[in-house]
């Protein structure tokens, strides 16, 4: 079993991530007021001291602890450390992301240091955003100077403030006014104090308000974590760590994209080129801002360039690039900017329509941005970057690259930086668990999308639905709809981008590229049935990617064609789902169309 501790935002991320396995686990919160919903989690409440935690770990045969508590929950961190050491089990710390400090910030080691610094700065009217638990720690200040504390609107919070003797009329609740700037103006504060609470604690909003109004922000630094904690910063890092420490918890492992591998290889090569040495593993950021770490196989530094190699780990996804070497060569150049050069085994673009210029190496937009972000953080001058895959040309024949006009190698891909396992059985099981959670939370309808990109567009249309109502079907549209039917779901919204829509319309309820291709004859027949012009029909033969329907068809032909295409999609979806189904078509720029309304 696994035990999660903490009722924070990170606690909710942890329970949501563990829920995907469909297996039971424990999660513990100090009180019952923290809202955490979980289908498979067994809820515990009440603080656990070290001896109690040790007894629980041993009696319940806990194999892994996940510390997802607040950064300032010092006592809990210490108790977790003691229990882990006594029981010889690992601890994953699900840590927050912390923004950089701006010039309004004055860092303080602890609350006494903050009091002394505020007195030195001449603060006389303070807005405290450190929480009700810190009223006692800041008593040395508020008993002398005008101070206002913002607290949660709970009876327990007011009771604690009263225990400390803090004036009730100077307590502010989140329900009265949330914006820091509004509170500063309303109460005439000449300074604000907060904790280094990270992104989920709204730290950026606080420091931006202070910078705008020209007042200091005193920041109590977060305490150091125990050295035995294995730190991750998001759901993917947490899942990878759980897979490492409890290998049988998830049915399949997630992996990395070629884009992530190329990013780590390029960063490792530049690291060596700058004289910082060679590394065995390198941290990097996913597109969602989550920091991950990847092993580096080899780094070589030469007088004018450096080379680094990593091995692609696609997890349990049967990707053709799994186990292949991804290599990056980085050298300085006089021209400003980062220049991507052709490397062995990476394809060259020879046709328009895929978002890259003809003649460019086939390194897609997101991997390019990932590489640029990492390299620019290390060096601002001109760089040449060559990504190579030694067996890429051989592998490429197993992909659709030749049909896309990408010659002599594979593409460097990956919009998430993470590969989710491609297994119908495992995916369906995971989807069923997610549907069960959404039903348990009372979601009035479920929203299925292929992934994060399409979800972002559709989510804006349904702001009142809980996050658990939004579920990714990946490529398994038919299996996902069947799972919804099996679980008795009445209303489903399915968001789909055009690439998958043309495959679904042709009857492919599994839209993976290995099982479905762009069927031009079928698409011509759709255009004919839709009464599109002969010129539009002729355009189809020269198309490489489905997205070209957005640009190569005129407005009238496009609407006729896409409406008829979605009718075909609807017909095939209804073979597996009998409820109320809404289909939304999503364009490349995120615009959403309900063509069947």
C-alpha cells in the first residue's frame, strides 16, 4: 500500500495520479475540512505523530510514503522522515513549483528575522498573508503595530486567532476580498508578509501587487526538506517515482518522448561545452513546467563542440524509437540564435503542411521550444544544434514519415514530453477508473478529449464541471465510449481535432497512426456527398496532413465538408454509445466548432 499525507493542492494531485492505477491506497489529512475526492483512496483524518505513523506503516504494510503536505508543515515532514527511516521505506516529496523573486521581496530566515527586518524598514501597518497558524509567531510585531491577518473562513481559524488574543475586527477572510492589491489599498498597508508558498499558494499575485504599489513584500523562506526525500514537482514525476519504488502499482509505465530525449542530450552537450563537466543525469522542464530528470549515457567534450547521448525510454509503449540512441552535438557559432542542423537519422522536411519550413530537420515545434528554453538558460550566444538518431533512417520506414514528405529519418516529436502507454487493455482499465471517480463526484456530464491540447480548448466551455470530468481518450475513442456506456453515463461531450476526426469518420474507433491512415479516397467521397466544388475535391489528392482542410478549402467548401465529416464520426460513435453525445471539432489554433448543433 501507499500512504499520501497532506490536504493541499499537491495532495489532490497525488490522489488523482494514484487513482489512475485503480488500486487502493491511503491518504491522510490533518482535519476533515480539506476537500479531497478520490475513488480508490481510503481517507484518514487526524495528525499522526512519529510513533503513530510508524505503527500505521508497519501494521498496514505501507511500502511508500508520499509527502504532499504544505511546505511549512515542518512537524509532519520530520515525522515522515522518522517513519521512513524506522521502517526502511522510501519517501516521495511532491513539491510545489516556486517562482523567482522580484525586487519587492525581502527574504527572511524565519518569523523572528521577519519581525526584526520589518521594524528596521519602519513598517507600521502590515497585511499578513501567512495564515492563522502564524499569528502567535508574529505576536512580537502585531502587539506593537497595526496589523491585519487574512485567514480561512472557518470556525477553527477564528477560534485559534482568539486563543492568540488577536483582535477579531482585524481578521480578514478569503470570502471578503481575495485580490492582494485590493486588500493593500483597502487597509492602507505599507508592507505585506507572506510565506514562500509557491505557485499553488498564489505567490506571484502577491509579489506583483507589492511591486505595482511600491511596498515591500517580506517573505519567510520555506524550510529545508529532509535529505532522504525523493523530490518531484508534478503528476508525471510522481508517477515515474511510484513506478520506480512500487513497480507493480501501475499496470504500465509511462516514458519520455524523443523531444524530451533530444532536449536532455542537447543540454548535457552544452553543459560540457561550457566547461561545467559531464553528467550522469540531467534535469529538464516539460512543456507544462514540471521538472523531470533523465539519465545521460555518454558525454564527450571536444575543442570546438560537445556530444551527448541518451537512450529513449518509451515506458511500456511499443514505440519504434524505444531503446534507440538520441544524440545531440552542440557548437558555438557567430550568428545569434539557436540553429538546428541536419543530423544523421533525423528526417528532412520536403513538403509543406506540417508546420516546418522545407529543408529544415524534422524537429517539431514543441521539442524545438524545449531545447531552446534549456539552452538559453545556460548560454545567450549563437549555437548550432544537431540532433541525430544513428538508426533513424532504418526506423523511419516503419512510420508514416515518407508519406508526409519527411526524408531520410524520423521526426523528433512530443507535445507533452511524456509518452503514455499504448495498451488497449491498460488504457481501458484506467479510463474506467477515471469515469468512476467523475461519477462519484456527481459530474453531470463527461468531457472526452484526445489530450491536453484539445482539453484546454473545450474546458473553457464548461467551467463548472470538476476537473475529474475531463478525461483523455488518447487514441481509444471506441473503448472510451464503451466504458462510458458500461458505467451508465448519460451525457458525453467528445472533443476531437481534425487529424483524428478523418480517421474516426472512416470507421477507425482506434485512431493510432499504426492502425489508421489518411484515406484520400474516402475523403473524396465525403467531399462529393457534401456537394463540395470540384476544385476542393481535387485538392484532397495533394494533401499530406488532415490539418490542410483548414487552409486549402474555401469557407463554404470547408463548412460543407467538415459538417458531413462529423456526421460520419457521429454515426460510428453511436455504435458504442447510446446516450446524449455532443461532438466538438477543434481547430489547430484551439477554436471549437459544434457543426452538428
